[in-house]
C-alpha cells in the first residue's frame, strides 16, 4: 500500500496508543469528536433526552460496528 510517510506515522502512533488505559472512554456519543457529534451535543442532554437517544439513535463505526449512543 502506498501512503505518505506523514499518514503512516500518524496511524502507527494511533495503533500504539489504542486500548491503553489512559485513553478517554465513555459513552460513544460523548467521546466521538467529529462534526456530527459536536452538533449532536450529547454532553448537554438531560437524562430524558439521553434515554430517548439510547433507544432511537444508532452510530455506525467502522472500528466498533453498530453502537447505541451510550455504549462504551
């Protein structure tokens, strides 16, 4: 596979730290940092809204598969 040295180094560093205890963990909708999750603002939801999201919203992750918003 031909990729740039910069991209290769970035992903090597990611895999080195993947799964280490110091990595942030918590509900998927709060831990993910993409534009969609920033707009979703799960961190600002009350308990009722989080429960609704847990029942109705699904996140498709290429790494973890299908997740609910509060899955860890």
